C-alpha cells in the first residue's frame, strides 16, 4: 500500500511533480505530507513566416502560421513577443559568459593566495633553518673558545710551576661530520623544538619512505580535506532541522560543536589564509601611585579588569574592581602581566610646571617692580598719584588705601616702572608682606612732620626680610614744621643709614602736593634698577604672583597678577594655587584689553575657576587636564593639612579644650568682602579681638556679594553678616528681613573693628566693685522671742544702711557674710544709722553673734567692662 493509502494526491493540474513537506507540531511531533504540483505551461509564440522571423528557432516556426497562432494575437504583438524572446536569450548568454569569467577570476585569486601562502611557508622554513644553523655555529664557536681558554690556562699553570714538559693543548672538540642536528637536538632539547622530528629545509623534504623518522608536513589545505573526510554523522546533520530528544540522547551523534565555535574556526582559517598573525603582547610602563583602584590599574596596563581581579584572588586578596590596593601589591600584579612598574608620588603632578633655569642669552632687561610702603596717612597713594598723574585717593574710603594696587608708569626718560601700592593700616600686615615678597625695590614713605611710626617699622622689617634695597622718600616737605633731619635720625635706630648721613640708603625729599623731588625719586629708582641688572626671559611659559583677587558680579573671579617671568597670553591654560583656568581676557591698569603681558607687567586675568588667594603663584601649563590635576592635588593637600592642624593630638588635650571653651563666650560673625586680600586682613584682625573670656569666631568668609545661602547660615548660627564694600542682593535682603538676620555694611576698617570690639565687650561679665561705708561694734546680745538674737551695736565709723551688705568679723577673721534682717533705732525700724549712735541689728538666717564682734558694712557696684 502506498503512503497515500489510495487517496488521490494533491495537485494543481498539468504535469505532476511530487514532493514531501515536513510539518512540525507541539511537543516535538512531526508529520511528513506528500504533495504534487503541476508546472505551468509557457506558450512561446513562433516567428512569422515572412519578415523579421529569421532569428527565431525552428521549434517556434509554427508561431508565424496564422492557422496555428493563438486567437486574438496580431502580427505586431507577435513581432513584439519574438523580439522579447531574442533579447532574453541574448541576456542569458551574456549572464553565462559573465558568470564564467567571474568564476575564472575567483579561481585565479584562490590559486594566487595558495601560491602566496606556500611561498610564505617556504620562506618561514628557510628562515628557521638559517636560525638553527646560526645557533649551531655560535654554539660550536663557544665550545672552541672554551677549549682554547682551558688550554691556555693549563699552559700558564705549567709555566708558573716550572714544568719542563709542556702538555699539548687539547684540540677543540668539534662535532662529528656525520652527527645529525636531530641527534644534537635530542641530547639537549631547545624550547619549542621537536627533538624527534626537527624541521628540515625544502631540499630535505620528501616522502616518508625516503627519510624514515621525518614525517611529511601537512599543509592547511590537506588538513582541511582530512577533516572533511573524517566528519561524523553529527557534523553532516549539524544544520538540518531542530535538535530533538532522540538526536540528543543518541550515541551516534555525540557532542557537537556550537555554531559560534564553527564561526570562530572559519574566521581563524580566513585570517591565517590572509596572512594575519596575532600581534605580540606589548610591555608597557605603568605609572603606579601610592594607592590605585583595581579598574584604573587594569586600564593603565590595557588588560581586562576581570583578569586583574583573578590575579589578585590567586594572591589571596578578595577584592573587587572598585577597591583600592597598595603600591606593593599593584607592582606584583604589573610584573605578573609582563609590564614594568614606574613608582610615582601624588606630588609628581606638579613636575609639569616648567622650572628650567633660563640661559643667559635668553634673558632680556625688564622694568623694575617698586613697592610703596609706609605708615597710615603718610602720603603713599598721593605720591603715586603725583607720579601717575592720577587721582586714586579720591576713590579710597576714609582716605586710606584698602587694597593693593598695581600700576605701570612711564618715566620722563622713557623707562617703564611697575608700582605696587600697599595699605599702611596695621590690619593689612599680611598684604604688605606679600607686596614685599614680589618686589625689587621698596620705597619707604615717611612724613616729614610725623617721623617714624609703628607701621613704618613694620615696613622696614618686611623689606629686610625680603632682602630688597630700600629708598627713603621723605614726604610732605611742603608742610610747616617738616623736619627731614629728624626723620633721618629716627631711622638710625632701625639700622637705616641714609646717604645724607654717609650711609648706603638713598633718601629723597619729596612733596606729593607740589611735585617737589619727584624727578629725583624716579632717578633714584632708575639708578637702583640699573645696579640690580633686572632681566627675565619673555619667551618661556609665564609665571607670576597674584597681587589681589576678587569676585566680580559680571566677570566672575578676577585676579590682579604681576607677571614675573615669561609672557602671559590670551588663551593660556594656567594653575594658580588651588584654582585653575584659561585666560579669557587680560586688562591692564588703564582698563584696556591687551593680548599679552610680559615680565613686570601687572594685569587683571579673567577666566579662573574660582577666587585664588592673594600671594599665590600663577604657572602656565600645556593642557587643561594637567591644570585640573594639579589644582585637585593642591586642594586635597590643603584639606588634609587643615584637618591635621585642627585635630587634637590626644584625648586629654581634646577634653581640656572642650572644658576651657565652656567658660568662653563667642561672638559668631559672617564676613563678605570685595577682594581676597581685604578678607584675609579683616579675618586676622577679628581673630585678635578678645581675651580669655570672650572671642570673635568667623563662621564663614568669602569674596563677593551677600547671598541667600549666607543669610541661611547666619540664621542657623544666630550671627550678624558683615559686608565690607559689598552689599546683599535683592533676594538676600528680603530673606534677611523675614528671618531677622542683621546686616551690617562697612567701607572703613576702623569702624568695622570698633563695632565688633564693642559687640564683643557686651559679652563680658560686669566687674563688681565693693565700697566700705562703715563699721559697728557689738556691745550686748539680746534674745527676743519670735525674732531671735539681736545685737546691740554702736556705729564706730561711717554709716550703717539696711540695704547694704555686712560681714561679721571675730578676731579680724570673717566668719559670716550676708545681709541685715532688721536695723532698729530704739523701737523704730530705720534705713540708716550714722556714726556715734546705737542701734539694733539682726542677720538674715544667722544668729551666732557674740559680744565684742565687729560688723563690716559695704555696698557693691557693677561696672561694665570693655576690651582693650
């Protein structure tokens, strides 16, 4: 019985064509169905009997016969169909020719690749043979040299011992001519070499029967043919259908290779055929800090993080890729992976800053940097204004300089001089110190009518500490009572001997108001600068010092920088202190925008990431990443330093400090100022206010306007906000008014310090003073019912008052101190009893009184204290 069981097979009519379709169902069930299809008959029209049917085949000649032509087909339609038939045959012939040509080209390409591969293999075999021959020759030469050395040593020994008969030198052991490389290789195998079947040259290779023991080399193509011949049933049916349970458990199929494995095998074969070799592992120099994260270590070695974690686990360290390890462990891992460890320190990031010494041929003359120093109101800024032909004093608050100003002046002779104007107030000591550290020459301004003052002495000490030459400018010579000789004499007490007194310090008598002696002062500065031979290299990376820094509302952080070496240009990337930035604009002292600033030129720099501290050093670096890395390192180091300085060394010290702070009252304040230098100076001055009982604590200080966050901090700390030359914005003002935070604005440092000192004085406890007003002596003691013991007294001195305090003295020893319960004169209660009268006294809650005791009467007065 057939598979169809007598049923009529499915079909479409026409010529039948049988086939089998496999149907799949759930649970792995399948069913094969036999189907039959009919081919569709293609009717090809025959060529017409006359005309253009010459190219048609004989089998289609009947199409031109009208009797055999299908109904409804015209001659034109028949001609069109014949033309299409001819075009189709022509295209078929062209396609066949093109496919034949492509097949021929592919065969030629395959033949060419096979030849290239065989040529490479022959070259590789020849190279290996040459290497082996060279190694054998070197080994033979070493053996000969060793034998010759042994012979010479024996000859020298025989000569030394006086041997009469010399032993002939042993000939160098040469390998036997018939010794084969395979035998030498067997006696001493080399790594990677096969001692049983060493590689031979192309001339030696042949069939296995020609040279027993040498197996013929199998090419990749032969191995592939062998693999194809040895394919199992499972390999043949790898891609046929889905895997069934019967196929999986059958013994014939066995374990089959996955599709991914077969793809990898094909990719390796293709790369090998194309001549691609796996690149050798590259050994790297890995920079190793004191601690490093495992993932970062893997990135620096260009290895997988999982492999590094696996290596650490083999060492017994159960770590993850996000944990840090020490440098010693990381060095072991680096050596295990075949790389080289280079130990670096966190401070090495600053090595990118150029510290190379300049050559003499690169140095060029630069303008001198002159600092004007002196006491308050001695005319420093007025003198500088007279030189600059400007009016800076009119813009200063209270007529004193609150900031360090940097200016560049062109003298009548054409030379340039950079001036630094430092404040003279005592609170700006640190600012003056920074001014002296960056200067070349110090001009000490002393008023002729005021002589040497405390800040003048400080300026002299700063100049001596900076080891810079000093020029004394005796100002205000136009005033009545000016005495320059007294100034010179006072300077002798501080080891300043001017030229007028046969010394080496230049002194010039000037007047900022009339302009007297200004030319002489500029000439003295030029002479001193010529002696110093000031030079710098403008062609190197810029280096400078921050004179002042502030936070501008519209421009952001702005720093006044004095370039000391090199040239600072627009677009330079720099690092300054704990901040970094890119020069966005350079503005000179006249408010003009410039593209570059050379040595000794003061400019305002825009483009900082934050406000630096006055006195920080600015260095230009190459990349933004270097600047950010250096700034981050400096910020971290500063935090660690502050944390170490603030931490108590022992628990006892911590407890003692906490106990001492319990009795100290604090006045918390918040400070915002316009520039960084003023902020530091005010903070230093506030920290000096106070004593053992009260002190001022600056909770926060910064540069710029008062913001809403400052108001929030002040509210939480119950502290006032002090604004020095700054104001609060609209949001902060409204917030302060709602929260009840006090805002105080100042423009003169005198007023600020006085108010803070007065507020801190209010925290001091009032001083209690005692005034003795009288003495009374007990003559007799009376005991009264309901009242107790009452002392009958005689007031011997002063006055006895009911509201006063009393002390009971017995043999001049105080045995009780308190107040009076009653004071009577006869039977009447009185307020006071004068000297010479008798009275009765009773003490509050004390009755141990005796005849002959003395009562001391006094009054207490509270006096408010003030800080000195």
